[in-house]
C-alpha cells in the first residue's frame, strides 16, 4: 500500500516596527535582489534573471543560517548553503510579495513564502508589522518548530536593520529651513562692507561677546571665525556659561553681495547648519537703503523647537540692522 504523504509544514512569524511606517519599509522588501542588506545571516544575494522587483525575476541567495544537506565533502566541511528564488507575485497596494524556491542545497521542496507589510493606526503613522509566512514539504533532519524559530530570529534582525535605516533616512530628510529679513536705511554697498567683515560680527550683534579670525584668508572661502557669548547660570554660586562656535565661509560673492557659511564645531547643539546672508538693494542701486536676507538650513537641535531657532535668527538680524543704521 502507498503511504499517505506527510502534510506540508506551514509557519508564520511577525515583527512590529514602532519607528518606521509601512511606506518606508515596503521599498526595502521589494528590493528583491538585495535581501542581504537587511538579513544579517545571509552572506550574499544578487539577481540572476529578470528585472529586480518584478514577477518572474530570480535571485541567488548564498550563506544562509540553514545548513546545506550536501555532505559529499564529508566531515564538517559542508559547502555554503544556497538557493535560487523566483518572485511570483507583487502587490504594491497591499505591500505584499510572494516567492518560491526554484532550486537549493538546503533540502527545501515545494517551498512558497509570502512577506507582507501591514500599517498600524488609522493614518498608518503608528509604525507597521512585517508578516512572513511559508509552506514547504517536511525538511529532512529538521522539525517545524526549529524552522519557525529560525524565521523568528531572522525576521527580528531584519526588522531591526530596516527600522534603523528608516529612522536614519528620516533624520537626514528632516531639516529646518527658515529665513529672516530686515530693511536697513543704509546704502547696500555700506551694509555689505559690514557683513563682508566676517570676523567682526560682534560689532553688530550685542549677544556675541567676541569674534575673531582662526584660520584662512579674509574675504575668501575657507575663512574660519570663532564666536562666543557668555551668560549667567542660576545656581547657589552664580556660574558663567560660555557658548561658542567655529564658523567657516563656504562662498562669498562681492558682486551679488552674499556669503554662505557653516558651523564647524560648537557646544550649543548644532549638528549641521548652513546659512546664507544676502544684501538686496532697494530702488535700483541701493543708495536709498537695502534689505538683508538671512536664510538657513539646519538639522533639528536637541532641546530647541524650529520656532526657537527662527526667532533667534530674526532677533539677531534685528539687532544687526539697528546697529548698522546707528553706525
């Protein structure tokens, strides 16, 4: 009598990502030929047929944690485990894909898997869940619980890498951008001569106690200035706090009357800050006055709000324009 075939193994694991949305994670999963970027136990992955992310494409995966069943070499010197996998279905709306193992040396037969990203929350902004399900013929030398556990560990590691990438990308894209303007009843050429004197900004902004040249050539890109301000910290014994920054000229254009600079080092919390200051003439030649524009792009600053930085820049520019008019 013929023996009844063993039922297929079925398994499903899931992992929640609290800091990444489904829209951030789905493109990483749909990058079918680059699974090794996110799956730590996979040594290599690359395409061998078709277009990446489209049904019918085939990838080669080598060096997974599932051991090879090929023992022809004997002893502990088993060859690297490998599999070729074909993408069978992709649904961008539901953020899901399915694939099958075409060939392998890990003993998987009739293997089909589906990976899906499910958003959490009404607007999808409460993170997401990655669901990974599979069915396969019983694998010789393994038990189903052991295989499911491998998937749990693998998904946990993959989800962690993907979430870290999403957070990093979001931080890179999230920039504070602002602009302050002030009109000055001083000819544009005169105002520009004040601003061009990069290492004497303390003459115009009263909150800056000192400013001097550190390196570079006056009036040229690469010029670096040191700026410092002091404030009293309330305590049992009043202490003086010094806030400082080193700032480098990136671009200076006397014809257009504008310059850009960046903060190199500081103890205030700036990570990346670039500002552009421009003098724009009023009524043609600017003899009747001008307008100063101070724009900036900055990484978020810990302990600050965007409104705080924007207000600080506006306040500095207001002091600057008033002092220039008095001068």
